[in-house]
């Protein structure tokens, strides 16, 4: 199994009626800007361990498990909303860095959250780093009725037990699932991740630490014009890190392209784009040293 270099401290913080699980590395100190790392969909805070180990400086690092992921329960939610992620992040920063601007990093879904947060609360973000968070294809008002209908249908399906997540008969099987999804993930890292990404909640049965309700499609349309208006309010210098594998071509098959994403980024006043070689969407697993170096160089 992968041998960690920096040990995290696990904390539970009362946030908006939830008992939020947060991993912290290092300690706060005067003049030390907190480095906040937020994970993506169906992931956990521990996912950043490899990057944390590769950092050179002794940062104070804060990484929450989003509601309904990892060790943060949702309180029984039957679906999840982006505004809640924004408000959760706001409350977490009030707890860990009151009145202080932070260096904010988000991966995938977390990358989309931090882009919005940095435009909504520009005074709270010193430097902004987006790891493979691309937004969504633009939608039209005519799609709204169908979107709401799909959401309601999926809520019923979920209530009837039709959206359960797959379970595994061993930790090794979970590690194998991670390696199947990411061909670059080595066995030692996969087994370490599996021990944090899942738990043996029933004897002989390993469950993913993500609530099935996350599979429900949001009822909200993705309004690209609103997102761009928020992007224009971002004042923090911004770094967009992209993998050499084109994730968007795989996911969207031409419905939303990397070129269109780059066009949207023009709305951000001060943005740099960098590509990380020999990696896929989970670039913080595939090339943790390269990602750590780019982060530290950017935040100074």
C-alpha cells in the first residue's frame, strides 16, 4: 500500500446542520495563507494525499468531504444542489479562515464550485486553481420542463431503491475498480485510495462512501450566461490545469468542447491555462508531483 509522507488530522465541524468531515494537514500560523482543496463528484478529501505529499512547503491545508461524500453525511437528502456546496464552502472558510483570503483549489465538480465561489465572494480568494472543472453544455429554456420531469422521475426511482451503488466483496475489489477506471493508477495508490473511498459497512461487503442520491440529475438548467457573469466578477489570479487526455471529448462527444471551455475562460480577467502531460481527468493521482509544482509556483 502507498506510504503517506504527511499525516492528516481528521476533524468534524458543525456546518449548516451537518457534521462536516474535514482533513487538515499542517497548522495555521500568522502570515500563512490556508490552502483549501475541494474534491470532485464521487470522490473524497483523502484523494488529494498524493499532491499533499509532493508539496515542498509546509502549508496549512484544509480539505472537506462534501456533503454526502466520504465521512460527511447529508442528513437524509434525496438530491443535491450546487448552491449548497457554495454555502458549505462559505461556512467552512468562516470557520477555518475568518476574514482571510485563501488559496482555493478544486477538482472536477469542485473546480466548478470554486469558479463560482470566487466570483460570488471575490474577497475570500487570493489565488484560484481549477483542476479539470469544465462547466456544462449551455441549455435553453425549452429544456426546463423535461429537466424537471426527469428529476422527479429519478427521485421516485431512488425512493424505490433503483439507484443503489454497487458494493464489492473486498478492499482489493474496490482497488481494482479504481484501476479499471483510471489505467494510470498504480496498485499501491489504488489500495490506499480504496481504504478511504469505501468502507466495510456490512461484513464482507465494501460500500462506496458516496450517497446514491448524487446520481440524480439536477432539476436546474445550466445557464451559461449566468456562469459567465460570475466569472467576470472573479478578481483572483486564476490557473486552469488540464490533463493531456481530452476528458471533454470522451464525456460530451462534441456537445461541449475544450475550445468552447477556453472561450468561456476569456470572461475571467486574469487566467492562465496549463496542460499536465501523461494524465487523465484524475491528474492529481496520475501526476501529483507536476500538479503540486504548478500549484506552489502559482501561489508563490
